[in-house]
């Protein structure tokens, strides 16, 4: 701004001089023309001086502008370098964070994929188990739909339970009785109570009909059929497997289904009471397990009673051995006492010998004189002691 104002003033002065020159020339030459020309010359000189000054100022302005431009350019370069460095740092930080985020996401993705694969493996295994279980259920359904296969299923379950609880000498499978009937299992117990027969029954058709009934009339009909089936089995077992003098006065009917057993005891108590009166006790897998454990305890008690005589005989023999041991210990004590007495007597003798030695040492012998001692002098003798 300091340079622009003089330039404007010089331009205005030049314009004023030119205008004045034109005006003077238009009026013609006169007496004051010389003065006017001088003024014009002075103005021209001033203009030239102003132009020189303006050139100098313009040059200075150019130099200043160049320096300013250089400074500005340098500052711009510095700012550009700083901005570039900042951008590079920011880009490096962003790249680092982005790389860490990608790596972390990759690790998490891998872990997730690993867990997903493990769970898929578990699901596949469970699917295989479900498939196998479905096949087994289908097979079990086929087995239970056949009456003979259903009976074999009950017998196998009965055999497994008995074999797991009782020793082999306490039971027989498919035992034939004197009546020609063959029991599924016969518990060989001593009298009383005697051998107990177990027969497996599975009234599945009547139970399914009872479960499938939707109205009261259907439930009543199915309940009558279920009651009749159970009572028929109870009667057959009582007639076939309760033989006086050969078996116990009771038998067991094994139901291989807890559901059937629960339904019977929940809604058919009259059938249960009828079985009690017929001395046929209905058992499920759980109650049979408890019954067999009771039988095992009874067998253990019987074996203990059988061995009680042998135990008593062994106890008497042991008492006799103890008496002989006491007698021999007394003899040994007497030997010890006699040895102690002998040692005491030896100690007495040694003490006497020690006292005699002390008395011998105490004897003072007189020195011999020059002449022979008189014959009338009595000899010196040691005092006599009583011999021991």
C-alpha cells in the first residue's frame, strides 16, 4: 500500500500536467508562455523523477515480492512437508490399526470357525446317534409288536438283572419244575422260603389300547381288557409256579416296563390286591432289583449260619491253643525264676570270696628278727570262718 499511493499521485500529476499543456496550447502563445513552459518542464521533470522513484519502488516492490514469494514458497514447502509427514503418520497409524483390526478379525474368525467346526462335529455325532437311536427305536418297535419277540425281550431283561445281582449258584434260567412247566428264572433259596419262580409278562397291547383311548367309554373298555390280561397272567403263574413242597408259597411276575407297572399301581389297585391274595407279587425292573438285593442278603445270612458250626469249632481249637500257650509260658516263667535264684546264690558266693580276699589283705606280717624266734611263740594264723 505504501508504494501504490505514490504511483497514483504521480499518475495524477502527469495527467494534470498534460491537461494544463493542452489548455495553454489552445489559448495561443502569450507573454506567459515561457513561464508556462518552464512549469511544464518542471512538471515533466517531476514526472520523470516520480517515474524514476516509481521504478525504484517498483523494483523494490518486486524484490520484496520475490522475497515474500520465496518466504511464502518456503513456508508452503515446510507446511507441505509437515502436511505430508502428518498424512504419512496418519496413514501409517491407520494402516497399522487396520492391519491389527484385520488380524484380530482373522483370529476371531478362525476361532469362530474352529468352534463352529467343533459344534458341527458334535451335531454330526448327535445326528448319527439320533439316527442310530431311531433305528434302534424302530427295531424295538418291531420287537414289541411281535408277541414272541416281546416275551424274549422281557426274559433277556430279567436275565440281565438277576445275573448282575445274584451269584450263579443262587438261580437257574429256564428251570423245569416237576409239573413239566418251565419258569423263566428260579431262585434257589433254602427252606424257608424255598425256591421262588419268576415269570416275565408284557401286556403291551392292552396297555397301548388304554393309552390310546380318548373318551370315557373307550377308556373303560381298554381298562377292562388291561385288568383281564393282568389277572390272567396272575392266575397262570399261581397255578404253574407255586408247587407245595417244591417251591415257595409265592411267585413273582416281572413287568419289564416301569410305565405299565406305574399304571397298574396308580389306577388298578384291585388287580394288585388280587395278585397279593394269589401270592403272586408283581415287580418292575426297579422293584425286582431291590428284591434281588434282599435275596442276596438272605443268602449271605444263610451261608453265615451254615458256617457258624465251623466257626465255633475253630474258636474252641483256638482256645485250646491259647491254654497250651499259657501253660508253656508258665513253665518258661518257672525256668526264669530258677535261673534268677541260681544267679542270686552265685552273687552270694562271689561276695563271700571278695570278703575273704579283703581279710587276707588286711593281715600284717611282722619282719623276721636276726635270731631265730623262740619256740614258745605261737604261730600267727588267720581267723577261722564257717565254710559256706
